[in-house]
């Protein structure tokens, strides 16, 4: 990553500013009274839906939904009403719709994080002069872990804290066991014995030991069962301790590095260029000898497929493109930039009014009036200060800050809808939402880590394996401390000065026990193998994960009781 080096203290302050900015923005989407009501420990669980699961048939459940308060408070779509009232007797149609929409929400969550959020934080890190190490363990982790972080915040804010706890811990368990296990198996299979892939011992021990400390702290919090605002802030601040340790390690190593190493790396990287050119020229000769009709047919099919997917993707792409400022070179468009500056305040006002129930009230109209004035001013400024040829060079920070905030807002909206759909699926299938968070939500948010890290470890050689293994521990550390930490801070702030009662389920203690067991297994086996990626470590981690999964499924089916 081509980040500019800077002073460590300045980088630390800038990173803290970004994280606090993200927390401040997301913590003010709901009104304070709603937060207290939803997160209050005295609020009965499933208000208005007592006895819903005992009803038979879609007609009776539809009548129940029409005459009672909504069973699910998060999200903008009443999925239970759609399934039982609109689909009615056509249950397969309802299942198909919910499954398709679940995939769409996962796509939107990942696409928004990768295309808008990550590009914003990367550009902000350059403007704020963050060093590569600080940016890697903070902003890169923030970009990769934003779906888990926002899903956790949404679930706690809406009173379904068990979903947030289960999804974050489930994702961390999946990455630290399944992804690391598959990396070990694939690396050991693809590499001969004399060229086995080794990873850095000190970095591995540092990350694993700190992760164990984080999980042990979380275990102590869950045993107590409640936490104050100061305890939640202390737990969250552990991530800054981790950043400081990583930074100190990096700068100490950098001081003693030999300058010959980067020169050799550039020379080695220069060799494949000529080979790729020769290969491309050879491929060009082969293509010229191929049938021209075949390539015309192939181009025509590709053209129609491109238009087909473009039409399908447009309703998902256009609302975000029109409201998220994007000043990257490859995606720059002056009309979209002006539109995003003008429409972003309208979107914020609409969401604010929808959460406060003031869409048609006098207060709601006043908010719309102020938002329209702000939108007009921002639109005119954007129109007169931008050019068609490229993104603005001056005053870039306001554009990046706007893109960051709006990508945060969209990620929050999608995460809220995703959590609402999962809770609704829990009512439909009679499954605890915590189980869905532990499996469906955790797997959906972690599948990208699996694909990216395994590909990097198997194709990137020694450095690729090191980056992949480090990411498998740095990412879960961030998700646990930032995702759960910010969620606890928001929830504890809502009931301050009283402590916040944490929704603790027995499955949380089980997953923490199995996760710490997997980390200890890796901490013991890998150094004994001289830090070589090994099948024994990989299969052991996979066995630990599937033992836990089998135990949870057996408990949910009533086959095993602990």
C-alpha cells in the first residue's frame, strides 16, 4: 500500500478521529428515547409477539400481525407480513423471495464496503498521512470488518444483542479456525517439503496472544453479565493498545532492515513483465489464427450478458451512486458528484424522519425544509467547483469525508435490514436469532475473507502467506473490539448511569471456549513445526470448528442438553 509515512503520534490521533467519527454518526441515527426503550433490560423480549409461534397456518398468523405491534423492530420491510400475508399459502414463493433478498443484502453489504467505504478510508489515510502499518491494522481492518461492525451495532441498538454477539464471535471463530485451517492445508499440499511456507514467529505469537487476551476479557464481561460506560470504553480501547504494539514492533524492525532487500524485490518483480509480454504476444498470435465468426458470436453473447446484468444491477447501484460522493479517478463523474452532494442531505433527512415517525408531521416538514436548503447550497457549490475532466484536486477532504459518512450510513442501513431479515427468519423457522447470527450472518460476512486469504496464501508465496495469516487474526481482533466494543459503548451510554445488562446465552460461553482452544492449538502446534504451515494444524482447527458446530446443532434440535 502506497501510504505516506508520518509521525506515530499524529497517525494515532488521526485514526482515533476516524473511528470516533464513525461511532458518533451511527450513534445518532435513532432517537435517544427509542434507544433506551429498545435496549432497556426491563423491556420484555418479543413485545407484541407473545404466542406467535404457537399459531397454526398463515391466515391466523397474518391476522395476528395485523392486530399486534410489529414483531421485528429493525429494518424497513415487514418480512413476516410479506411472508404470511402477501405470499399466504404459497410458502415456496415466500421462501424463494426471502432467500433471494438475503443474497442481495449480503451482496449490497459487501459491495458497499469494498467499492465505497474502503476507497474512502484509503484516500483519507493518504490525506491524513497515516503510515502503512497504522493504516493496515486500522483502516484496512475497518474496511474489511465493517459489515460485522455495523451488524453488531444495529443488533444492539434494536434490542437483539444476541444476534450481534453471535455474528461477531461466529465470524471471528470461522476466520481464525476454518480460514486458517484451509490455508494450512492448501499451503502444505501445494508446497513440497523442502520449500514449505514459513511465517514470522514474533508476529504470529503477538497476534494470537493478544487475541486470547481480548477473548478472555470478553469472557469476564459476559460472566459478570453487565457493563458500565467506562468498562465498555476500556474494552474498546484495547484495540488502540494493539495498534500501538504493532506500530512499535514495525518501527523497531524497520530500523534494522537492510536496504538491499527492497532492491532485490524490485529486480525479481521486474522479470515476469517480459514473460507476460511474451505470453500475451503468443496469445495474440493464436487469437489471430482463430475463427473470426466464433469471436464475433462470443462478443455478441458477452455484449447481451453485460446489458442483462447491467439492467439487473442498476436498481441496486443507482441509489448509492446518487448519494455517496465518489472522487476516485476511475469512477469520477461530475453529474453523479453534483447529484450526490445535493441528494445526500435529503436521504439523511428521510431516514431521520422515518426513525422518529415524523414523515408527515410539522417537525418532519421542517427537517425536510432545512435539508432542502442544505442540498441546494451543496449542489451549487459542487457544480461550480468541479470539472468534467477529473475529480477535484483542491479541497479534497470535504469530498472524502462526505463519501466516508454516506458509505457508513448506507452500510448501516443495509446491515439493519439484514439483521431484521435474520430475526424474521428466526420467527418463520422457529430458530433462535442467535443461531442464525452464528451461522448465516457470520458465514456470509466471512466468505470474502476465506476466498481472499486462501488465494493470497496459495498464490502469493512467503509474503502472501504471511499477510493472509496476519489478516486472519488482525481482522477478528478488530471486529471483536470495534464491533462489540462500540456496540457496548452505545448501549451503555443509552442507560447511563445504570449498567447495561448484556444478553448472555450459553452458546456464547461455548464459542469462546472453543475459540480460545483453537488459538491455543495453533500457538502450540505451529512453533513445534518450526513455523511451517502444516496439515496437522489445519485439520485440527477444522475439527475444532466442526465439533462446536455439531454441538450447537445438536442442542438446537434437542438431541443434547448442557
